[in-house]
C-alpha cells in the first residue's frame, strides 16, 4: 500500500498506485454501461438492506448471471448492505449473506457493525468494505473498521486531500495498510452519511434505511435573532453542488487511495456510461504520464461538458481542497440543471437572444431559469440557432414556449444533448464487448515441437495452449514477433486486447494461419472459463446467528433514573437546582466543561456529570478531545470511533450516533467496555422492544424527550450566509453572536447550532416525546431515561424536568405529559410535516 508523504517536503514520489474505478449500477443496463466504459468494479443493491431502496436493484436470483457476466469481463461486483439492520431482520440478513457469499460476490459494502460481525462469523475470508455510512474520518476509524473484519474503508466524503494524506501517514506509522476508498464524483450529502436523521424526523423515512427524502434539496429561510435574513435568490441553503474530483484527480491518485467511487445508483445508464468513461480516460492519462512527471490537472481532457450534461446541480471539488462554505453551496437551486449557456439579452417575436457561454445546436433542450426553481419553468427543444460572435439567436417550435414567462436576464441552461446521448448509448448497446481489457502472451517453440502460447490477464488468470501440430522450418514468412502479434492480436468481439507479446521461439519456424487462429480462439475460451468461475469463499456450515447473539437476562425492576442533557450553563444550573442525579453536557466550547464540572461538584454531592466530545473527529483534532478530558468529568458521552480509543480507560456511555440498532452491534460496544448504550433513534417502539428483548435491557438508556438532531454537517450555514468568509479562519464567528434558525416550507423553525469543530447541527424545531411508551419500556426492563434540551430557557428546563419526574413517579401518564407540554407524540421514527 502506497503511503503518501507530505508532497511539499518530498522531491521524489514513489510509483503511483493505480486506483480501482468503481461505478454504480441500479439495474442491468447500468451494469453493462459501467463495464463497457471501463469500470474496474461495480456496486449494486439487492431487494433489501441497501441505501438506495428507490433504485430498481437486483434480485438474489440475478446474482449468478450477474457475477459471471462481470467476472468474464474482468470486473468485480460489490453488494451494498449499507443500512442499519433491526433485530427482527437478522435471520433474513443471515440468509442474504449466505446467498451473497455462495454466489461469489467480491465484497459486501456494510454500515452496520453487527452485520460486519455476522459476516466474519459466517466466513473468515469474505471481504467486507466499511461503508461511508460508518462515518469514518480518521485513522482511529479505519482501525475500528479493521477490528470488526473490514478489509477496505470508504472514507467520509468530507475528508480533504490533506486529511487523506494524514490518515495514510498515521496508518503507515502504526504499520497498518488497509485500503481506502473515496467518492470521486456524484451527489453530495450535506450531512455526514450515517448521521442524518432528517428524513426520519420530518417524514418517517430513515436515510439509514435507504429511504432518504432529500430534505437538504428543499428551500429554507434563514432567521437570525428572530428576523429573516434577505438572501435574494439564495434559498437552497443546505443543497451542495455535485462532487466532481476531475480537477484534483492527479493529487487524489497521489494520496494512495485504492478505489475511486462514482455515486449514482438512482441514475440512468447514460449517466453511468458517461461519467465512467470520463474518469477512465482521465485516470489512464494520469498514470501513463507519470514517467514524464506530467501528472497534473492540465492532462485531464476537457470533459466538464460531458459531466455537466450527465447530471449537474453545479460541479465542485467538494471538500477535497478543504472547506469553502461560500463555494460548496451556491443555494440558487437544488435540482439538475446541466450546462450553463448564458443570460437572455433580447426577446423579439418568437426568437430569444442569449449571451453565449457554451456550444448550442438545433435539437438541444434548454430551460429558462428566472430564479424560482420551485415553480414550473419554461423550456423546450431548439429548432434553429443563429450565431453572432458571442451571441446566439434561438428559435423554438411554434407555441413551444410561453414567452410571457421569459424575461431579460433569465439564466439559460442546456438540459439535453441528443447527439451526446446517442454517442453514449452506442457505447453499451452493441452485441459485442466494446471495452477490452489487456492480456499478455508468451510464445515458445522450436522446429519439431509444439508451439506453446501462455496467456495472462491482469487478474492473475493464466492459460497455456499448445498447437495440435509440430512446428516446421520456415522457407518463407517465418513466425516473427510482428506476424504473431498480427495474428494472435485479432481479438475483436472478445473481452480482451493484446497488450504485450514476448517471442521466445527458437529458429525460423512456421505454423499454418488456421492453427494460429485456433490457438487464439482457445486462449479466449479458456480465459473466459477461468474468469467465469465463482469465487470460492469459505462458508462455515456450523456458524449460525444464534451462536453469536448475546445471552438475555430477565429484566430487574430497579428504580427509573432520569438523565438530563443540557447545552449551556444556564440549563445546567436549572437541572442542578432540580436535583438531577445524572447530567450530560454538550457545549459548543469544550473549555466550558471544566466550569460545568466544578459547578456540579460544588453544588451537589450526589450528582454525576458526563460531558460530550463533538460528533466528528478528524486528523489533528485530538486537541479538542484533550480539552474535553481536561474537565475531569465523571465520564464521557462517546459519539465516534476516535472517542472509543481516546477515552478507553474512562467511564463512558455510547451515544445514539454509534447507530446501535441490533443485539450484535450492542454486544460489540459493551465488549469494548462501554457502561451503557443509547438506543439508535432509527428504532421505532416495535423495533426498540425487539432490541430490549434480545439483549440485557440494562445495557440501554432510551431518549424519551428531544429535538431530533436532523442534519449534522461539515457545511457551516453561519459562515456561508452570515459572513463573507470561507471557513473559521475568516468568518468572524457569527455563531457566537447570533441565534439562527432555518424556516422550512410549512413554517417550522429549526434550530441551528455549531460545535467546536465549526460543524453545524440542525435540530427539529418541534420537540418530540416517547412518554406514552414509558410504562412499556419499564416492563421491558429499561431503567435509564434521557431527556435532552437545546435552546430551552431555565424556566422551561425546570418545568419539563418536573413533568418527567411526575411521569417516572406514576403521578401523570404519557398522554397527559405530551399534551400539556405541546410535544410531538412519537418515539424514534416520527411522522411529521415533510
């Protein structure tokens, strides 16, 4: 594994590692499109347990044919099992895994820690790829994934090139060499994957279950200190541009990542073909240029047009070049546009003149953008074009447009290029293979012996074929290297192309052309047979889910414990005065934790205080964890894998962000030494019951009251829209001076807060409660109940604590509580207004 040093301090780079190009496939046509345009591997989902449930997807019955097709073409196939798995689904997941492993799939892409454990229990060698849904942003995260059996890690999209270098360097220092994969192109989630609860909170659809409702693509109003901030046509405050790593591809290759991944399992075959081709060609050019030390972005073909026509909300390098909050989200639209053509400069009769910024021709489709993308927009197919220097006069079919809805200054986008679409479709709709992968040949022989041909492909397959007749001395036209290349290299209509031929023939010999042709055909046939054989992963017949599940104890009837999480010192003082015995603090500034701890110690002899580090930890951010630990709290609320490692000798509680949704995951974290776990917010009451009945219930605490933390994101809304800065170094820290909310389309005002890493969380403006289920939870053995505050006043904190105390003491019921406090009545998955 190539470990990248600091490029600024090294004058000589090692030979570059060729990364695998991984393309998406939502169905068969997409798989073919990827293969025919140069993908080294594809990833795809089955009917269950994948993060793109809206895709057509494949079935278990498709697996044998699909894997044979891929392997014959020299391409790998990875199945996505990248969702959380609930307790009732584990038995079905086990059968899925057995089918997948037996079918010779090359790897599974997995989010759920428990499923990683189950795979390794069933098979000691079947490859596991840790999904980006695992939210891995550091070397500690990579080490954690390796500890649960992963053989490759997909890093969070938020990792920059510098951070990838640092992760590689830290892994090398610890003598680890786990391959890393990064997304190189496609849609960006504004929230960290695996940490977005927005679709769940607003619409009862969990992104961790493949049902993202894309609330980030909706318009929002920005309120600062109760007043609307006028942002003009910038309404899509949480909708990032699409990722395009083409401009930084040479630098990305130099990081030593093992795989470059294209997003898009919901996209068309044309998209898959187009984007795969662009990156295949760019990668090949970069690798071919290394010897001349010309591997820079100027070598990348001018393919931005093709990428924008494939799908674009605007193309940007994402977080690869660091944080630029102004550039990441332009906020003017959240849907596909295409190529920008220019602005309308004149409307005369049925003709529209635009200042031209990109090529246009008859037959292309356009849309007119008046700054209101949420409303129906005018658009159509161009009938004729007249070009005048930097202007174009466009004509459309009669009555094709409502010209009264088109205005001077409207931005014009090309949304369709039939000619490009036709070219792209031709790349994957032929009867014969169009993208051929290289083989090498060795030829041996001498007069009186057979001719021997040894063929090798890049996957390590080797075949050896002998002629059916002996070689004879050539009186004319001997078998020279050129003649052998000409005859044996005729590999059209096959998956192969001859890259190199080594001629070890002794003397001047000959063999009939018909025999050379037979040898060539036999080489192709035998290589295809070898490639088609399914991978034979080990599958333990005696390993079962039952033997992996934790032992279940009978719930003990212990007094109910009320835990209160506060987010500022005023709330903490209110909770202390209410005599709360277990306190959690999650403050923006960890330096305030020392004061919080001292406050509790000086005012209460019996209360315990736990403090929470930020949810994300990146390379170089351990100083934040040191600040947290310096508070000398009674314990820590752990959110990620860095915390598991850093605080491993302390008393710790696992928070909801660890995504504990089934007994296998819970058992793993308890074995890691955690005192208790917070049940995943993805669980509704039925799923939570199943979890509690399949584990010792004393392992868990349940959050009864909260403002659901919806988006947790690297993108800083404070910086982007309340400053002209790009990041924390030049934004002026508006987060410290203003109370900010995001108002959605139905008028709910969601709360925005920043943390010490300048990452933002959007909390649901409406608090929810699971109070009605309190008695059931008690019967199932739950002892620890958490209530969380965000922006409540001390008076509200006191009132809410009092009502939950009455609930725990049996003085009021759950229905009385949520009605009196005007709360949303639901635990976990909510049905809201989205």
